[in-house]
C-alpha cells in the first residue's frame, strides 16, 4: 500500500499490520505529504518554508481524525486527536509548581505525544494491534514526518520528546501520561452529561493507573463529580441514546 505524496514519489513506510485494522480507503485519505525534504530544506539548521508547510499539511490530519473510542460509542460530533492534545496542553500550562518539574517540557510533550497519529490514526487496544507493533508503526510514521520537516534541531526535538513520552521514565513523561488519561475521563464525563452515554468503561480502564499526585488529584475530582451527579438520579443514562 502506498500513500499519495506531493512529490509523487511513493514511499511505503507502514507495515502490513497497520492495514489489517485500517481500511485501504481510509489510508488513501491521509493528507498529502512530501517523500523527502526539498533541496533547500535545511539551511543553518532551519527547515525551509516548503518543508514546514509539507510537515504542517501532514499534521492537519490530527484536526480531522476523530478519536476512535468515542466513535465506537456512537458519540455525536466526537473530538479530534488535536482537540484532545490541545486540552492536554492547557492542563500542562496550569499544572502546579513542583520542584524539579519542567512545565514547558510538559506542554511540548502534550503537543507531540500523539503526533504520529496524523498518519497511523488513533490505534486503541480494541484494534488488536500489540503495543510493540503500535510503537513500531508510530515510530516509522514519526521518522517519516521528521524527514519531511527536513531533519535538523526541530525534528530532533520532536523525536526526543516523543521517545521520552513513550519511555515513561521522566517526571514530565509520567505527568503527561496522567494528563492523557485525565483528559479522556473528563471528556467522557462531558459526553455522559451532554449525550446520556454510559462511558463507564473509560473510567474503569484508567482506575488506579495515575502516576503523579496531581494526576491522581485531578482524576479523583472528576470521578467525585461523576458520582455526585449520578447520586441524584435513579437512571443517569438512557442506554446510549443521545
């Protein structure tokens, strides 16, 4: 399977496992991208305007790809991947001060952590793709995106941030991992309120998995609000009918 590229030089860079869970028709709708940086892509470690626009055109897919979990639950007008990352960025911005904690890095991690989904889409545990294969697909996609950007310090920073998030070793990575879950359950609560959905599975899937004190506190507040809402009604949901 090959992707349509601006340069019209097809580059197959995803494994067959990806196409087992994403249809060929959906894959061909991935935004146009350059196969490689233009001749003047990097000068003085600065990407050319052409490379930048090619890279941003790939990222546009983040604005239009809806989050898979909400689609499976028939949520009306569900959030996009970019919507999710944007609110995570805001969460990182307003995080409390902690000794040795780099808030600016957290904001960057939030912006970058799902960036490869511009190409591979939002892969969930329900898709039958192993964690190892998912990581490989995303790494391959990220490498391609950074090549389109023209390499250099910006591409290197994006790669290093993504790898730090994936490794989950730094305090910042652990916090942004928490934000990923906090944002999801907050969105789940909002969809329950707005559309009468039963999204209990999203709360169960994150219970006990928060790694930082702030993440635990924010998640606890969301869960508490959910319990308080449900305590004043005998039937909080309408069987998924919005």
